[in-house]
């Protein structure tokens, strides 16, 4: 602006001093080109200024825009630059990720609210194995899953430093999730179960979730298990209001008002639940702190947390029984373990109906689909009997 003002002043001065015509035109011509040059220079400086500011603005905006996206490993896992339906419904090929528990539980707690899926959804049964590392019955499970691809998914929680060495052809290949250390009977056990549920929830097609240990075996073939679970009106979570020191005796008054003594429940750690209840478990921030603070050994939190919290809000969806047979008849804190010598056809045949039960409110002969605990030595006779037992 200063340049222009000075120009004008000069012009005024020139006009005031009237001189011969030719001199005047020469002078004004020179002046005109000078002015043009100055105006041009002015615009050049202006344009330069704008572009410098613009570049900084773009940089600033880019950082602002990328910030919330960068840590979302889920998006990069799908390798999608733009949002597509595929990026929501296609499960990652590898279950490994870089989310910590806080991020994982938050992500897993998201659920669609519309009842109709905009794609063909085959509901899958998620098998979640909780182990220190090895899966001694892997060959039996391989037989169990064979030929049912697309109807199941597998997740394994092991000790964090365990290196699985399943071949590419195995159903357990790359199915070990990011895990943490677990102490028996402590909150870290429920943390591991929630971690398994959360990982399995990331696959939108998983509809039912069954928790198993490395010492569990199937008692029926896959098709039977799938139709039993998918056809059930209820989820299989053991929920009992038990008297005595191992039941109500483990309740603490400090849990009030969130949990009262009459709401306190006990059930087997090994459950099968549907997606709705799985989301309930991963989203819970109400009951979790109470159990973490007040339920410590000899209050075994894995026997109380999920049964209690689910029966408070969702009791009408619970079958109040487990699908996993366990022999507690010998007493003590640990159930009986069965080895090679125990495995006979008669023994295995009677396990599914070992106890009377209801299925969809009707009396049923089959109450258990899985059983524990089995020692690795049981594998060999189990593989021999598998075609008969699993109906292969
Ligand atoms: C996970 O990461 C977030 C963000 O860095 C952090 O706020 C949170 O405390 C972390 N959670 C755990 C369990 O480490
Ligand atoms: C399970 O127990 C609850 C009470 O805790 C009850 O309301 C529900 O009906 C029971 N479920 C079945 C299938 O009987």
C-alpha cells in the first residue's frame, strides 16, 4: 500500500509542474511502466505470501485430520483407504493386532442397532480356548472342525511369551490373540475371558461364543453342536444361588448397592453365550470394579462375575447351566482329570446325559456338549473313538 501512495504523490507533483508536451508524454510513459512494474511486484509478493500461509494451513489441517485415524490399527488392518461395507464385515485374516485392552474393549462394545443386515450373514460359532500355551487335543479338534469352514472361528489365549508352531494347514494357525499373564482364580482370569470375547466380537459374523480350556474335548460332532447352540432360546451360563461358604459366603457387603446378596450367583467358568450377552460383558464398567475390589481368593471371581452380572440384567436369556461336563465328585478345589485308562466308549457315551436338564424348556437327553478335564495321554484313545463319538 505504501508503494502506491508514494506513486500517487509523485503523480500529483508531476501534474502540477506543467512542461512541454513531448517531455510530458515521455515522462508519463516511463511513469506508467514503472507503476505497472510496481503493481506487478505487489501482486507477486501478495501471491507468495498467500501460498506460504496456504502450505502451513494444509500441513496443520492434515495433522488435525490424521490424528484420530493414525492409531486405529483396525482400519489399516483392512488396508482400505475409504470406508466400504467390506471393511466392517470382513474379518481380518490374522487375529493379531496392536490394540491394548482399553482400546480393544471399547472397539468390541460397538454393535449394530438395525435388525436387518445389508449382506448375507452366516452366523458363526466362536470357539475360545484359554490355555497356558499348548493345545494337547488339537488333533481331535482338527477332526471336529474339518469340513465346517465358514461356520466357526477360533481364538486362543495363551501366556504372552508362548510361541505356537501350528502349520499353515491347521485350524489353529495364526489364531493366538495378543494375551497377558493369568493367575488362577483372580481377576486376570476374567480379563483373559473378556479379551477372548472382545477379539471374537471384532468378527461381525460371530454369533455364539463358547469358552473352552486346553483340557476340554468335544462330546458330539460339529453339526450337532452348531444346531444345539444355534437352536437354543437361552445362553448356557451356570447361575446358581448357592447357600454356604462357597456360595453366598463369598459375597461382601462392600459390593452394594450395585450387587446385593440376593443377586449373588455362582456358576461354572465354562460358558456359551450369544452376541448380545458377549457385548454386555465387554462393555461392563459398573460391576467390574466391584468384583475386582471385593472378590479375591477364596472368592474365585471367574465363578461369580459373569453369572452375577448377567443374571441381574438378563436372567430371562440364561439357561442357568453349563454345556461343559466336569467331575467334581472327588471334592477339593480342582476337578478330576481323566487319562488314557479312563477312556472307553461307554464312559464317553454317558457323559452328554450325565445329568438331567431342560433344553428350550423341554426335558433333554443331551445336556453336555464338551467335557473336562482330560490329560494329554487321553488323546490317543480319543482319536480312535472319535469317528464313533463325533459321528464322523
Ligand atoms: C491403552 O492406551 C490408551 C491410549 O494410549 C491409554 O489411555 C490406556 O490407558 C491404555 N490402556 C491400558 C490398559 O494400557
Ligand atoms: C434362570 O434363572 C433365572 C433366575 O435367576 C430365571 O428367571 C430364569 O427363568 C431361569 N432360566 C431358565 C431357562 O429356567
